[in-house]
């Protein structure tokens, strides 16, 4: 029998309006005829939808009081998972990012600097403070034309008004309304959203200038128009939540426009192979990057996204030499719509360490200025973004945080397809819960607020342009870190 | 009138003179001349150093040539009149009195000048200024006449950034370069020119013995904070 | 306690410069007088001078000014020099006992040229050959520090007030067409001889007033290109950046100023199309070289001088002209003391370089 994890509770203020039952998409709350509300606690995912919509604040969710016998080695989750696997023989499936507490969040052990006396801090609301970022390749040398005039020999760049972009999340994993909200927000903010590997719905073609289209191993919905209806193209090698693992969107979700956009027949599974079977080596990556450039007339930057794994530094160096313009690195805590739990929780390394080692490696190889780096995977707030940039990223990308702006409470049930917030689902009754216009406005608010905070932080350090923050590791100090960790992060200890 | 050579008497000697009028000669970079002075008149020859007439609290400081940085810093009352130009950070946080500069001012003139009750700070610059004029202005009046720069930009970039009270008057029809959208610019009507600008500018002209008519010639524009665009809306309490 | 060189130390400062566009060589007394006026901008923990045109009899040789902590570091360095350069002349740099200048290292001067066969084997030009050799000495020979290494120029610096440093080095006995001076106000004690300004590489010298907030971003960028910032000072980073941008990228000094003190994007957007494209290109191409935070610098180079403020003009800088002589200083008084009645005196705008060269008008 399924273990009850949460308990749905209500107090006497309940007016029996049954709103909670209508909102619950997991079948945990039932409006039984004549009997009022019936709770099926074992179905509850703690998504907080019912709580958010209860007009009188009567309902709430608690952890179930029942506990397994305490054991310091075999925790309750361990035992529960053994029971489930014994029953089913199945690989455990999960979603969102690794929730574990045993892997440090380095962002929380890094503190920022501020100016005092020797250098003025800056009030960002009243003085100029620049957050524009240009992503793309830089040639090694300047070029001069006639009369010694400088010739612009820069390959195409992406221009971001703020160093925050939206991570790749595919149509199929999330709803079209989410894509609409992301696209509209990216356009208003002057940044970019990313289609993920599920193709680009035709209704979003007008957002071309702020769209990054992805080419993944499944090549869903990839065609000439797709590649050219974008500001940049991203080759996805891997993602932080499931490095080395492909994707599997079940036939049940391949319906209607998802089928059309992915160009996969209705009802047929959409399988993303684990690797690109045309990339078995680094020179093959160069071939794919260059073929995409050829197909798009060298008019757009090509990005390569890889998961942060143990040897990410040399991998990034290889990517940089493959002709790619931008390297996107997704850390251990990155989210997903569905991934094997053991992979999500055990494979890869935290983004902080990955960015630090990649940035340092590219500098040692003297090619850091040639490419741009995007960091993602567990960026929760503006301070995380600032720290990622000071460690060496050009910009950050947010997925989970963007979904939270749209209502997500990280119940990590995306893989069920029953998302009560209308985000990770294709059920039309659920997807209509998310109004793309209102969603876009919330995304814009979020990114604007973070951008203002980034300016406040930069101002405190006396830095008035984001490029002077990039790789500026003296702006950082560690607490609670050992020598090795400080060494990899390339920062001093607080007080040093 | 008594004349003192600063190289001999030092700041101490100047401080001792009380409410009389003296000429200070031989100045070359000596800082803090007239600092906190409450009464009397100093006539300065040479190039006085930084923080001239800072905290000035009455009395008059007249400079023959140029002033360096941070003149009239946090000035409270009295008159500073510079016959030449002033350096950067002129009249920072000035709370009252008159600071007149016949020539140009450097960057960040009149930053965070204030007004409170009877006290109202007045800064008049005859020439032009560098960037960030009147940044964070919290009260008082800044006037830039642009004498000799007719038809040209008479302020730098970021004029009035972040100001939330007070007024910047410019004798020009040109809107300052990259003026913040949190500020409003308006043309000064005849009545305001007569009531507010004429008395100040006439006084300015008489201090330097120049023609007030020339200083008042042509139209003025005024820059003020746009009250509808407060910064508080940018915050959300946790 | 970590000493300077092991840890980055902030400092404020005074700078002063004199440049004779007609190539007239003037004694060091004038620059000493000028920088001394700004005594209170220094705290006695660093002063120095850069002079150009002072070694006409050796104008074709690299002049190395070197500090040694000990005889053994001198011997090791001289062995290294012997195996890489032809040493034309060597001597102690003459000094005079000055009570306020203490703990002097051994201070030597060498006029050298690269050994022809070594130079040929290295496939480098003589500037690159020499700069690599100097970086190697500073990096790997304990207790040995090359203060300057250009041709027909030299840097004289010490821990002390700049006027005392001038007396110590008998600066009045040198004659140059271009002089810069620096008085330092670091936030640490004791001062450090090598940490004084100007800082130099080959013919390029930098005297700097301020503290940059982009330090580590700039340092890590320039270290990519073979420089080693072992002094941990802003000035060293700025000097290396300028060397990289001019000598290795071929930018003009004006273009360098548009990189390190780049106009704001909002300012660039107000320019005409061609200028907008040019400035955007420089900013995008060299984004790691943008310097933020307060600085005013005097850059000496062969046949010229550049004065530059940060783009917000957070440090003071005054310029003046009298006939063919150009003056720069942190304070007007420091110019007036040597030129009471200049033809023109002005404050350059933030980010707008003033560059003067032999035989040309200031612009």
C-alpha cells in the first residue's frame, strides 16, 4: 500500500465551498455526494494548490505524523523506496532538481564584498549601472581596414539587458502557455528563452528575436524554419538533472499540438537517445556546430549545453574549440520534467565548482575571452546569480525559479503530468489555469526585481558594469569551506 | 585692510582674525581655508587647496582665481564667491548660504544640496559644469548660466540623477544630455524668472561686478523631480 | 602579517606630470616641486618618478633599474642577465643619504641589449624578448625586482614622501622631456619599495591615483596573456593591460582609453552611427579590460604622455598648457607652483584621454 506522506487538514472555518476539491488534480481531495470533502491523503503531493485557493484559509497540509522506526542508516525514504521497488521492479522516477541536503550549496558558503572608504560605493537607483551582457565569440585579434579604421570582425552576439535568461524547458514537458509566458517575458525584458528539445510552436514564431531553439539528440521539430526562427541555436549534450541520460516523453503526452510541434505521430513515444548518435567524439561536435552554422548562414551564435560532470573543465575547453560561441553549463541541482531518481541525486557536480573550474581552465588555456559561459542549475535568487558571475560566468539561466514565478511550489511531481498549477501538464483543463499574459508579467517582475538587486550588490562593491564583476573572485570570500574547496573556487576565506 | 601670507601665518593666523576683513596671499594648495568660519571676510589670492570654505557658517570667502575640489562642502551659511572656476564636488551637501562660481564647475557640483526651514542653499555657476550636476538634490536652488557657452551643452551627462527635491535652473533651451526619465523639465515662465531668478542672479552679478542683464538674457529651463516616480515602489517588504 | 605583494593593498594618491612637446629636456627639480605641493595626499609610504629622455648616450639600449634584497639575488640576476643580454654598462644608481628614506634595497642600473643569437632563436622581437625576461626575473628570482626596463627612460621610486624620494635619487641631476611623479597613500604599513609608483613595463609607465573595483576581473584577464601580476597593485594591472592592448593588439592609446574607461552604453547610443559601431566593437571585444572604480592615471610612453580619468571622474585631474609644455596634476596648485600663468588650464572629462606627443598639440 502506498505510504501516506502528507496529511490534508482543515479547520472549523471551512465553508464547504469545495474549491479545494476542484483545484486538486491528483485526486487527493474528493467532493463526495452529500458527504462533503473526502481526503485521500496518500495521493497528496503537497503542491499547495488547494491551500492557495481556499477562500477562507481553512485547509493546510502537514507531514504525516506516522513514522517508521528511526534508523540512522536506513532512513524512511530509503525503506519506502525499497518497498516500492520490491513491489514494482521499477527504476525510480523523479522530477525537478536534486533535493538532497548532503551536497553543499556553495552559494550559501560564499559572502560578497562591499566598498568602504578607499573606493566609493554607488547608488544604483541614481547613478548609471550597467547590466547589459553580450554573449558570443571574440576573435583573437582586432582587424583594421583602410586608413587604419577598426573593422568589426566579431561573430554574431546575443545582447542581454540583464545577465539572466530562461533555461531550456520543452513543450511537452511543460505546457504551451508556459512557453508563451516565457517568450513574452523574454521579449519584454530584453533577454532570451529557450525552447528545449520539443520544437517551437508556430504561434511563438513572432518571438524569434528572443528565442533560443534547441537541437537535442531526439531532433524533435528540428527543420530549417525552426533553426532560422531563433536568435541562437543550442546543441544540448546533457542537463544537470540527468547527465548521460536521454529523455522519454510517453505517447500519452504526444497529443494535438505537441505531436505537431515535435513532428512525432500522436500516441507514439518521443525518445531522446542518451547521446547524439552523430557525436561520439569532440570532433563530431565541431561537425554538428559547423553544420548548424552553415544551415543558418553564420548569422547566429551556436551554444552547446553540457551537464556539470567531473571533467567538465576539459570538456568545456573542447567545446570552446569546437566553434561553439557560448557554453552553457548546467549543475547538479538543475531541474527536469522527469529523470531517474538515482541519476538526479547522484550524478554530476554543483554548478559553483563547475563554473570556477571551467573559468580557470579556459583562462589557463588563454581562451576564456573567446567564448561566453552561462551557468545554470539551482540559481535561486539574485545573490546566487552575482556569485556565479563573480566565479566566472557571463550570465545565468533560470528554470525552476521561473516556474516558481508561474506558481510552481516544487512538489516534484512533473513526471505524473498532473501538475495542478497547469505548468508541467498537457491536460487542457489544467493548462488553462495558467494565463500566459499574467504569467509573463510575473516573470518580468521577478527578473526586474533580481536585476535591481544585482545592481544594488554591484553598487555596494563600487562596480558599475557587469563585465567588471565577471570572474572578479576577489569580490568573494568563503565560510565553512576547506582549503580544497577554496582552491577550486579560487577564493579566499572570510577575514583573509 | 590687513594682508597675511599664508606661508607665514598658516591656517591658525587666518582663524585669529575674527570678524575683520583680511587678504590672504600666497595660497598654493593649502587645504581647509575658511573651514567652519562664522564671520568676517577673507580675500584669497593664489590657488587655495581642497575643502575651501567647507562648513562655512557665516562670513564671506572671496577667491581671486580658481578653487580646487570640495569647495563649500557641507556649507551652512555665508557666501563663497570664486572669481575663476571650481574643481569637482563643489558644494556637496550644502545646507544654506550662497556659493557663487563665475567660471566653470567640475563634476558633481551641488550633489545632495538641501533646504530646511529658513535655510536654503543657493549655488550659481556662471559657466558650465561637468557631469552629475545636482545629483541627489534634496532641496535648494542650482543655477547654471552658461555664459560664453551659448548654444552649447552647459551641463554634462546624468544631470540631476536621483534628485528628489529642489530645482536646477539652466539658462539654455537645450535639455541636458541623457536626462533621467524620473525628472521633468519645464520652461521657466516670466513670473518665476522675475520672482526667483532675478534677485539671485542680480546679487551674483553684483558680487563679480558683471552685467546682470546679460546673465538674465534669454530663456531658462527648470529641472525637477517627477513626484509620481518615487523609488519606494521598487521595494517589497519580506 | 601578510606583506604587500602577498595581499592586495588599497591606496589613494597624488600624481603630477610635465611633458615638453618640443623635446626640450628639463631637470627633475620642477617635477619634485610640483608633487611636493600635494604632500598631504601621500603618507610617506611610497613616492616615485618616471623620466624619459634621460639616457641619450644609451638611447638604443634597454635601461634596467633593479632592486635587490641581497647580494645573492643580485648575483643570481646578473647570471641570468649575462646569459640573455649583452650588458653594455652597469652601476649602482647614485643616491644621497636622506634621513627619511630608510631600508633601501641595493639599487642597480644596467644598459643591455638582447644577445643576438638568443634573440634570433627565440623568434621574438626585442621588446617581447626583454619583457619576458623581466617578467621572469620578477616572478622567479627571490629578492630581485625590475623597476623599469625601457629605452632612454627610467623609474625612480622608494618608500617615502615623493620629495624625499627625489632627494634620495638626486633627481635634479637628470634631464628629461617627460616626467611623471607619484605620491602614495597606501592603507598598510610598512610601505613596500616595489609597490611604489610609477609601475612600468618596457617604455610604458603608469602612475595611478585611486582604487579600481574591477581589479580581479582585469587581473585574471591580463594573466591569460602571459603577464604575472605579482605586486597585486592596480597600477601593475593597468600597465599590463595597456601593454597588451597597445603592443599585442595594436590599439592606439586613444582606443585603449575607450576600452578601459569605456563610455556608458547610454552614452554610446547617443553617438553617430560610425562612432557608435566603433565604440560598441571595442567594448564587446575587450569587455574584460573595462576598469571600474575611481582612477586617474598618467601614462608615460616613448615620445608621449596620456592622462586619463575613470568614466565617472571619481578622482581629480587638472591639465594645463604653457607654450609647448603640458602639465597634469591631481591639484591645480601643483601646476601653479611651477607655472604660475598657464595659457590654458582645464579639467579633462571623465573617460576622455588627453594624449600629448612630441611635436604635436595637446588633444
